[in-house]
C-alpha cells in the first residue's frame, strides 16, 4: 500500500515541485482525531490566529479553512498573510499536515478576490457559456486560479457546472454556464484544466448538476421528480467531461432525486456517491459536501448525525462554511464516536484521509505550503490574463434582436443619451435580504467612457415606484436610451420599468446583464443585446459592441421562452451604418430583424 501511495503522487502531472510524498507513512502517523480533523473544513473566524481556531489545528489537525472577504482579509495580499500565518501554525502542530484553503471563486461578480483590488476580472459562467469556446473557460478559470494561488488559496469550489433547466431558480442564474448539458461539458473541461494548471484544485459542482427545480437549496431540499429517461438525457456528460479533464474534487448537492434515491439527498446518498459517481463514472478524487451548515441539510438531521451519514455515503470532506467551533467539534466528536462504536469502519476513514493527503501532495503543499508574498505583485493580476478575459467577454456577447437596426449606436455629438445603469452594489432579486453583490463598476461608467455627456441614472435590480418616476422623467428628455435587465424575472417592478421605457417609442437598447431569458418578460423590446453577465469586463464588452467598437462572438446559452432557442444570435452589423446613423437622427424604422 505504501508503494502505491508514493507512485500515485509521483505520477501526478502538476510540475516538478510536486515531489513524491509517502502519504501512507503520513496516514499511519495520524491519530484518529487528526484523521477526522483532516476530513473537516470550517469557515475561518477573523483575520488573526484566534485561540478557538488554533485549538482546531492543535487538537484535531483540522484539514482546512474556508475564506471569505472581507471577514478574513482586507485585500488580496492580506489574504496571503493570513494563509501563511495559519500554515505555519498547522505545520508546527502535532499533526504537522498543511492546510487546504478554499473559496467560492465562481468568476464574474461571484468572487472573494475582488476586481477593484487588482484581481483579473472574468466574465462569469453564463457569458462563458454564450462564448461556447473551451479556451475562454480555460482563460477565465486559469486567471482565477493564478490569483488564488498567489494568495495561498488552493481549493476553488468551482466550476458550477449545473445545467440550468429551470431558469426560475433564484440561486443559479448566471452562475450556470447554460441550459445545455453538452455545452456545459465543453465549458467544464476548460474550467477544470484552467484551475488545475494554475495549481488550484477544481471542485466541479453540484453533483449531479441537473437543475430541474426552482427552489434555492441553501434553504430547502427540493425533490426532483422527473423520469429517469429525462435525468439521463446527455448521460451526465458535464460531469463526465470534468472527470476526463482531471478534476480532483467534486462537490455534492442537497437535493433529492426521486428516481435514483427518493430517501436521501445527494450528500447522504450511497447510491448517488458510491454507485453512480465512484463506480459508474469512475471518479476516485475527493468528494466534498456542500456546506453542512445550510438550512437545507440542518432540516434533515442533527449536525452530528448528518455528518456521520455523509461520510458513510461516501463524502471525504465535510464542509461547514459557518464559523461555529462548537458545531465543527460536535461533528468531529460524532464521527469519533461512530468509529469507536463500529458504525463507521476505520477503513472508511483511512480511504478518505488518504485521498486528502494525496491531493495535498499533488498540489505541492508538503514542499511549500506558503504564499509567495515577496513576489506577490508579479504573480497577481497578470496583464496577459486581463486581455484574455476581455476577449472571452466579447465572445460572450450576443446580439439577440435589432428590429430597428439601431446598432451600432451613433457617437455623434448632440445626441442626448440616457443610461439606466445598475447601482454599484445590487440586490440579488429572488434571494433573501443580505445577498447583495458588489459589481466593481457600473454600466453607466462604460457608456460615459464613450459618450461623456450621457446622463446616467442608477437604479437597483428591485426598483421602487419613486425610481420608476425618476427614470421616466429623465427618459422623456432623452433621444436614445440604454437600459439594462438583470434578474428581471424575479423583479416585476424592473420589467415593468423596462416596458414603460419601451412604450415611450424612443430608440432603446436593453443590455441583458444576467440570464438572457429575462427578455421573455418584455418581449416587445426592439433591440436586445445579451452580455450574459454583470461583471465589469462583460459590461465593457457589451458597450463596445453596442457602439460598433467590437464584434460579438456569442450565441444564446439559454432559451428565451418560445422566442429564441439556445444557440440563436444575429450577425454583427457593426460594419454597416445603423439606421440611426444613416438617417442622421431618430425615428422608427420599418425594417424587421
């Protein structure tokens, strides 16, 4: 067994720094408590080495920490400092095993390492799905991974490769690549390779990734009650692609799939984990739970029992995003009791810990667990990654409709532009309060860079009646209107505002910053351009397309009701003069798309 462990590590192709490590000897040297600790990961509390967190390292040999901004660091370089502080404590502890540091770095605006603090801005998954190019997914996730590794973070709980079959799900929207399993498979492969080539573990999620439901699984565990024949359409191609690309981790889900296991959510299901994922798909990497502190799993079983059941089902790492030391200790004590009573075989514990130790060896943590602070600036926010992601963002823009042949919009002086822009921090419509998302930049800023005299009116994704009145007053004095749609299906006041703007009869371009299927809620729109992401790099790309300074390269990643299927796009007409430019002014065009 010892030779096998060494050879596995030695043959993993991540570079010469991943020197062979005798993981079996490491495993043999761990106490039961330290083995159990390696199987747990907790949200870190604070920005210093606190006594409770130090206790988890010393007494339990905790396997890793989940980091968030701004709770755990004030900027990316500070993240590297925190990582190094904790790695020193771990390597000098009785267990002596370096830590895994993890984040949810899904790209776009779903990041902890912020664009406005120098990180590379990536388009986000749905814009990448609109591109459809594996190399763009690679570029985005390689940039994310490079910035993460510069900060000392070695696990990305991404990519989210769930197929968005139900656009009414408030949690996914632009977190998904698309509603097509084969397109997701292409993007999954590029994303996994991009991360892991940057020496960051990819955790493809959320197994099995079939989003046929509209519920938010942070709060409930819906039953997917579709037939087996529907579930198996595409033969789980997205996860097969991630596995073929070499993903070293897969995250489980908190849903019931009635045709496969009606009695257990995926995280607690031996059928979904041991039979389907391990045996049928051949995955032998690390299986990590989604956060076991989510309401959805807390409603199913007490935390200790849920943890034991997850390990028995086949999970290797128990993730608890909450920072409760008492809760994580309760979990670990429950596992220790289950092992001592024979409920969990020791072999089952060793199986998981061996995988975890091998992963740490593969990613060079025994050789050097520290972030390179001395060379931080040269490793972080690399210009080549910035340009690659600008290109990917342009490739993710789709001209969906241009009935009046408004595009490209004129830049001539004298046109009174109104830009209805999202606020710098948006409410995630459809989610409870507290899920606000900072954008890093706004649509208005990018239009103003082209049309400095444009009037900018900011409005959140959940506008009020007062907001509507303010925007409509400004619109009446405008010649050309540029508006946005983002999470409109979850915001009746937003799509009502869009419809009222359209009813003014002025030349109007709506830029979709989210799931393009929002357009189905204002189907009368004449010109609709889908950026497919609210990330600054995607807003910038859409503005360049609208004014004819860039060509879009995307196709719809989601159907727009019965109007347009996945794959639809108009050709770029920016090489021609638009109807507005030809007429030298305004007015209605009788031309149809």
